[in-house]
C-alpha cells in the first residue's frame, strides 16, 4: 500500500477533522483541518511568515494560491484584499474540500477552491500574483516545474511569492528563479525560512 502524503490526490487515511481558531494579520480565522493534509495541527511557521510578509503587487489582477492545503494562505489574502479574486488549488481532494468549507465558515466571498495538479485545471493566465508554500517533499523537479509554469500564468510585472527553508534549498531556488524572472529578492528571513518574491 502506498503511504499517504499531503500531496496525494486521494488520501486513504481516515479523515479525522478538528476545528481551531488562528490569528493571522490581526484577524482571527476559523480553520477545520484533517488527517491527510499539510500541517493539520495548525499553521506552520513558514506559512504564517509568508502570509504576514505578502503584499499584493501594484498591478491589478487576481491571486492564485498554488497548493492551498486547507486554505489559510488564500483565505487570509482574500480577507485582506477584498477587491481581488483568489483562486485556491491543490492536488489533494481532501484539502480542497476543507478549503471550500473554510471559505464558507470565514464568510469569504472572493475566493474559490478547486482540485488541480499544479496548473492542470487553471484556465486563466493573467494572475497579478501567485503565492505558494511549495510541496518540498514532492521533490525539486516538481517544485521547479511550479516555478517555470508560474511564468506562463502571471501578467507582465506579476509576482511569485514563495516560502522555502535554507536547509531545503532556498539558495539554489533563488539561483534557479533568477534564470527565469527579471527580479528576485528575499523579502524576509526568519528562523531559516526565506520569503522570496520573483517579479516577471
């Protein structure tokens, strides 16, 4: 039997849910999580740092939360930027179902969650920003494909925001991103986590 990962399409583990309140950017959100999804016990440090570092770009347009899990990034961005639509995608059907539930219970009206393996089911190619805590355990090849594909889905001057730990390859990711994007910078660095912004 293949063991479950949070990037499994159809998690086989029993779904044991729990609901908790989390404060992000001075607002309290309610999130229901479950076994078989990323960081089910609460918002991990990297995700929280990414959420609190993110600033929407100057250009107009929607935001894509790539690998949304149960939805903390997309939902908090949707709450903060009510004038933008947020599309949240994940390969994990259980994560997407939870994200849909969390959108409703946080009364978010400008976000939509759908199942997609990377960009497979993303039809629009005009995002102002793509924000992601990439699935490091899926391997470098998968993650670097995410970075390459992001270029096609961003508007001119659109921004890719990423969190990645130094020990998980942040320096080499920066080098790779610099070969694709016109401007790459480290916006924030804390406890070994890098918040990277790459501008098309």
